């Protein structure tokens, strides 16, 4: 299954090939009355990554792309302590996806 997602190209400067769907997380953010569904995939980077295309808001907030190993990503997420309402949801969601990806890779060995 070879699919190029514009979001991955925009955020990570990479084209990808999806290898497998990992799962989805549904969040309800009652403060904003928002229901959000996020999907996660195991993917392979195709070619050499280019520069991401961040929005002005992302640039103003200091967004930076950093390529790390799966274990490093888990450690960084575990240490992260977002102060904002949305950031706390994002941290929990991303950490769960990372831990599930690690389980996937461990069973694959």
C-alpha cells in the first residue's frame, strides 16, 4: 500500500509508504466540546526528507522537526509536561501511539 500523505510531507518533509494501520484514538475535549479521532500508521520513509512546511503559528511556537529513535521519542514524550489544555491531550495520545508502535516492533522481531 503506497500512499503519500500531504500532512506527513508538510509536517515532516517526507513521503511515506504505509506498511500497516496501528490504531486510532478518540478523544473528547469537553472544555471545547470537541470530539477528535486520530489515526496512527506504521510507515516507511521514502527517499531523503526535505524541510517541513510549518504554519506561521507553528513557527512562532518554536516548532522544530527532530528525527529520533522510537525509544528516544518515548522518553521525550514521557518527560514532556505541557501546560496547555490541548497539549496535555496531545502528549497522552502521542505517548500511547509510540508505546503501541514499540509493541508492534517487538512482536515483529
